[in-house]
C-alpha cells in the first residue's frame, strides 16, 4: 500500500510539470556596415567572429522571458565589413520543475528553441546589407550549459 501511495505522489509531481511557449519575438536588431560602399569593391575574404549570450528573467507567476543574443563581426582583411546583432526573445510558461531542471530548461532548452529564429533574422539582416548569406551552424546549447555549470562550480571551489 505504501509503494502505491509513493508511486502515486511521483506521478502527480510529473503531471505537475508544465512547459509551453507563449510568444517568440525580436527584442532588438542592429546592423552596421561602417566601410560601405568601399568594402564592396574589395576582395571578399571574410573572417567571422560570433558572440552568443543568453539571459533569463522571471515575469509574473510561472512565466519567464529568455533572450538569446547573437553578435557577429565580419572582417575582410583588417577592415570591418559589418557588425550585426539580434536579440531573439521568448516568453515561456514553465512550472512544476525542480531547481536543476528549471536551470537547464532556461539555460539550454529555451535558447535551443530561439536559435533558428535568431539565425534567420541575422541572415536576413546581412543579406539586406548586400553581403553574402550568413547561415550559422547549429549550436549545442546543452554542451554550452554543461561547460558553464562546470566553470561556475570550479569558480565556487576556487573561492573556498
């Protein structure tokens, strides 16, 4: 009888977990081509630098905003061809998760959902600037999250 009661409580906890996407939107877009139009007359030999960042904030009750920022600087030789930045955001309803699962969901799962939208917006900005398409390779947010957790744990041990 006790086993049934325990397994029933575990099932209720699992049923209590809830995740749904409420909205995806562009929070900010920026594009700068400081050497236009001269840059178009030079040989195109691009060097791409990508910075990726995520941040989360709680909204009312069980709603959270997650913002994925992609910042790209492309140089040809020593000249900056363009700088583009996209902040792709989403509002997510998340409840019934323990602290570790919530951290992973906000730090890896949600950015993984936002990335294709951010990648498309970034590519659109670049092509509108009259530069060749910039299709970024997929990103493993689970691996990035694990690296960040390991780094934070190491930093915490170094402080003690």
